[in-house]
C-alpha cells in the first residue's frame, strides 16, 4: 500500500533529512514561536555562525523555515504549513500501521484454537 501525500518523494526526503539532526529540530522549534536572525540563532549553539547558517540552509531547502531579509540581517521563521504537511504524512503512515495491526488481530481471532 502506498501512502498518498501532496509532497513529492524528494520533498519528503529533504524534510526528514533536515529533521534528522537535533540542532535543526531545535532551530525549527525556536523559529516557530519567535522569528530570529541567523546571528541570534548562532548565539544559542556551541558552533560557528557558518555552521548554524548551514543548518538553516538545509531547513530552508526543506521548506521548514523561511528566511527573509531585513536590512543586513536574515530573519528566520518556522513554516507551520510545511510542518503540517509532514504531520499529515506521518499520520497516514500511522494509519497504515494501525490498519495492518487490526487485520492481524482479525486473522488471529478467526484462527481456531488447537
């Protein structure tokens, strides 16, 4: 059974690759509540500005954050629409799993005891 989604396979791959890293998940969490500059984000981590900028670029490539210029800064905010699309995909996989477990339960219930 194939799970239908409004995301392409490449988009799904980028989303889950981006979310596979703890720092990137934390950046998404932070920017869903407060828009932050890349400089502000970099202060929160024990890594270089360039490293944080690379993490933000991966998240932006996956559509999980949006960067907008404001003067010399680039403000980063989480993209809740993309998060919802990823959540719908996970919900579909969960339903697929639950359906399979229900079918297995039904088969076991029909089986006569020996």
